[in-house]
């Protein structure tokens, strides 16, 4: 989680603009909004409106809340075509488009596989062949039929379920930024759980928002420092969540294509113009790895990517158009800079 | 399903933010399309639009507002180039409307609801019914005169845990109901951002809830949901009320109070206590129904029943989640 106090210490505050910071729990994580407003009144009303928008989207997109629109779709769509509103429908269309573009590496139907591997209970276990086979029968974006004319969702197989956890937070960040822009806020940074953030404009007197990408496993160390202005950065990583079995280290990010957790990738970070894209495609980058991932990023305007590969203690870095690296496809052994607690962090 | 049946179901959907879960089998032929118009495309109106668009066959045929940015917001929700109107009379003159949503500031409800009813449309109107008693009676008269369906958008009244709670209460599961304590506690200014605050007209337009010319304040805007639910629990309307409140914290030029505490007395000797504050959110939005044999606590997500100690513990769970 970002540390508002540290951020405040490091960002120059010029009167009459003041930095306002507020954090709230939403979508299973902590959203933090940093903003420069005209005055305290504009700041508090804008923060409230932005968090209200995030809460609205949690109510629509949560797969934990029985009352959400997504839960209603999940309950009904295997039996009948379910009409949904244009916003949810468009996000589902976008999710399936990312699945196609990533050849299945990004997949909002991956839930049954996660459950088979025991990830929803916070642990991990090797599923039986039967469990794995049954789970895979319910996984795959091709099993979600969207009818744009009728605006309906229908599942082509029983057991299919939608989980927008790898795209919904990014979408909520984008929508919150839209609210802040409409409210006339001068500059803001909206951060979802330190994994997806958007830097709107720049703090007074600065060229952008300074963001540190931390080292996997040691957040006090910085892998890279970037300055963002009207861009999003998202990091997929699973260093903290993993389990070991028979000498293999399994992380909690699933490769939907083969039904096995990703191995050999510790962290993937993406910079792109919007947070819905970075949230979804940083996840795809993690699953695809740098070789295939770079081909995907080449199709995303303004994309810059950074992978950290290997095992703990033997990490190496691969980048694509990354701001503080020379050349493309540059691979090097990681020598992280020790820069504790500077600016906004992500990871 | 014909259009009359739709009105009942769609109204339930809007009020409770829930949809019926069976028989989504409306024919999709254009003749069965339901064309809605909306007067007032602000934050509440936008949420109603999203909810109604989850009903098969619903399409918005007209957006009406006096604030230009609302049209882009409304069209973003419909996903199409929906016709726009700056005057509700122009919207109501459109020939392809089946029903109308009224989600304007409270002081405009009666004008817009009555005009929509008299144009021959069914109406879903946001709560509260109207700002004055006379306006409320005028709406009732218009509904009777036109024979059109009209529903007030009270939150959660169709949520399954609310309906189940009412069923259990009416079945005597928590004994004789003597009190309802209802809270709407939040920790914010209740103020919405205004892009250009020096524009006083825009400030009053966007933050109409804070000005007596348009708003009934916290009791009308928040308490109305809880008061109507208490009326359902008690089976009658209250006969007397006392209350207090003030502008005690947010001294920012607003005219409506930032905290209220109101006590309603019902004919059978029952009491509703409603409290709305804007400086602490611990209790959130909840309703506590107290009976001689137990209690029901309703939140925005569920209802929990607690039973009084005199009920034999060996036979009945002391707590049930609905």
C-alpha cells in the first residue's frame, strides 16, 4: 500500500494548491487517491465523487457480492441469454478482445482453474487429473457468447464463471480519473492496491508523477523509477503468493492455456495510456513472458513493458521500450537501486 | 410479456437494483421494445438508466436535462446517439415513448411526474414523492385521473433480504414489533464537485440537495427509504413526529441540515427513530427492527436476525443471516 505521508514529504506543495490523500477499501484492495485541488472543498467533494464511482463499479463488477450485476450474469448465463447494461457489456467485450489478442493468456473465465489449484483458499495444492480436466471444461473465453445486437451474455458450457479481477480495478481507476477530470481537479494519481495506477497531469512544478517499480520480494528496493503524465502503470506479480511442491515453485498466477500456474516469471510491469489496458495486459505479459509478450506490446500504442524473470536471488530483467533502459530487448542481471520509500510505489 | 407487465417488473428492478431471475424470455422483436424517456440525467438518473438497461427490450428514446454535460454522460450509458431534450415538454411530445423516469430535484417532481402521467405515460419517479403535501396530493390525483402506473423509487424495498425479513416479521418470528431504529450515517459533506464554483447557479443546480428551495434535506433524501420501510413493518403511517437537527459541522453556505434526529410515533404505540449524520459512518445505512422476541438488522447487503434470551437456546439458533 502506498504511504501517503512519505508521498507528501516528497512532493513539493505550492499554495494555493494542496495535496490531498485518501485511501479506502474497495474491490478487495486499497484504493488511494492523491490529488491537487483548488481548495479543500473541491478536494473533498472530488475525492468523494471518485470513490463513489469506484464503489459503484464494485457493486456492478464484484464476483463476491451476490447483488452485483456480474454475479447475476454468473448465476443465469449458463441457462439463458442474460441482458446486461452497455457498460458491463462493453467491459466483457473488451475482456474477450484481450483474450483473443493474447491468445488466451488473459482470460476472465479462469476461476475454475484457480479453485482447482486451491488458490481461492489462500493456499495451493496440486489438483487431480479429474479436477483439472473438469476445470478446463469450464475455462476459455470462447465459452462466453456475447450478442451485441441484443446486448446479451450466454455461457456455452456449464460451470463457466466470469471473474473481472484482472481488469475491473483498472477500469475503476480509469472511471475515477474521468470523474476527477470532470470535477476540474488539476492533477491526481489514482492507485488501486499499488498494482495499477493512473497519473493524471502533473503535480505543480513537476513534469509528472514519480513512480517507483519495486523489486519482487523486497519492496524497499527499486527496480526502476519512471515519471508518468497522463499514463497508467500496472504491475502483475505474485512473489508474495506461491507454494512449493515436489521442488517446483508455483505462483498464484494461472496460465489459462495449459491450466498450470506460471513459472519463471516474477513480475511484469506495463505502462500504457489507460489503466484498463495496463491492468489486463500486465497480467497477459506475466503469463506470456517476454518473447511472446513483446509481440503483444508492439500492437499496443504507447506501451512500455518490463519483466523480471528467474528465481529469488537470480533475477534478470527484460524490457520493451522501457523509459530508463537503453535499446529494446535489453536483458541484464538485476542490480536494484536501494531507494527506500520515494514517491508513489507500485508493485 | 406485454408492456403493462413490464412496468411492474422494471419498476421493481429500478427500486431494488435487482432483476427478476427467471424467464428472461421477452421477445426481441422491435414491437416489444420498451422505449423509455428520462427527465433528469444526474447521478441518480444515470444509475437508474444502467439498471433499466439490464431489462430485455429496454431502450432509451430520449434524455432530458438542463445541464449540457449530462447528455454526453447519458449517451455514454445508452451506448448510442440517444435524442436529447432541454425541456421536459419537448421530451413528452415525442411519439415513441412508452414510459418516463423522473429523477429531477425534489421540488420539480410534481411538475414532471404529473406532466408525464398526463402525456399518457407510465412513470417511475425518484423519491421522495414531492416537496410539499399539496404537491403529493396533486400527484395522487393525477395517477387516479390518468389510470397510469406510477412508482416511487425507494431503495431496497424489493431486495430479497428485505422481503424475507418482512415475511418473517409478519409471521411473528421476532414477536411484537415495538421500535424501529434507522440510520443513514456517512462521513462526507454530501456535496458534489462543481467544475466552476464561482458559478453560483451551477453550484445550486449540482448541489440542489443542500438548498431548501429544491430539497427536503436529509430526512426527505435519505430518511424516506427507511420511513416507508418502517411504515410497512408497522402496517401504518406515523401520526406524529418530533425532531431536531442543525448545520453544525459543514458550515459551507448550505441551507439544509447536516445532521438530523427524528422520532415518529405510530398509532399502535410504536416508534421509529431516524438519524442521519455526515461526520461518522460507523453505522452506515441500516434499519434495526426490535421485537419482543428478537431483532432484525437490515443493511445494504443482508439482514441478520437476533433472538432474545427468553427464547429457548436449545431449540432455536440465536442468530440467523438472511
